C-alpha cells in the first residue's frame, strides 16, 4: 500500500510537533471515551496518551516516524475501515480528511465504527483573511478543490458542532497557517517540505522572492502590523464534532 505521504513525510514528525493548546481542545471534545480510533493518524500527533488508541494510517513512512507508544498501529485507509461496527467509544481525524480519495465514505465509515463522538480538525475553504493568499493565491484554489465544505460534515455525519480553533502565534505544529506571525518561516524549504499544500501548487519561486523582498523592506510588517500584536489568530481552522 503506497501513500502520498510516503513521498512528503520525511522529517515530518520533527517539524509537525503537536501543539498542547490545540491538543487540549481535541482531548476535551473526545469526552470520557476510553477507546479512540485515530484515522489518518500520520506520525501520531494529538493522540491522547491516557486512552486506548488504535491508529490507522496508509503511509509506511509516517508509521515509521511514530514515537514509541501503546497505540495499536493498523495500515489502512479511511474509506474501508477494517473494524466491526461500534468498535470504538470515539474517533478522531486531524488535518487529514482533505487527503482522502472518498471523503464522504471515509466519514461514514468512522460513524459506523464509532459509538460516541467523532472529532475532526479541518479547514474551512470559504475562509478569507490570511495574508498567505496575497503571495500564494494558488492556495485558495487548492483549498476549494480538496477541502470539504463545512456543510458537508453535517450531510455526511448528521448534526455537528463547529468551533473555530485560533492558532497560537508560537504554534509548535508546522501546518500551513501555523507561521501566520512568523512569515520568514515560509522561506525555509525544510519547513515548506512538511506542508503538503506547497507540494501541490507547483513553482512558487516568484512568490517567495516577493515575500523575501517585502520582509527585507519592511513592507510586510507595515501592512500586517496589527497581527504582530496578537497572541492567537483565526486562520480558518475548525473543530467539527459529531456526537
């Protein structure tokens, strides 16, 4: 079984360290569940250490990067979960649904095997307001193409609660918008290598040159001075919970 992340997952666990503040939101949403399925588990980010976790992940590269834990590891895909109905108290899917080939099927499978809450961290493709799009407008097109709309979760899972997840300015998890107050980070090819979106939008050398120029001249800081005063910012990430 091969996966997209077999290619881009190198050094992923080093650059994508779970942020404890985001982790607390996920943990609270899981409620008192004792058995938890993590679908699209990657290298194990945000898996609760005080519960019995089963991690499902298609990429061997990501599985190899998992730190030692008590979690049971299963190689597989969301669209065909190899578990009996009602096997888990809760399930979670963290920044992964947009990579699934069959998003509706994968979420319906999660509902089938889960007795209680399903907790999903995702991105709202209708969100506008982050400066990244000024330099990389292709990101908007990509998000609209690959991200489920927030209304889709209700259609696929039934009633859901949707909550904004503000991103701390010093977020330790290097996903796409984690560096909203640290723009120079996007100039680092090592950081971009752990962000799947940059693998998908092609040549961005001109945009990187423009960002570097604006950082050197102070133009970026002048335009976005208000951001530099914020400790956290709504970048479009949402916690979707189906109970």
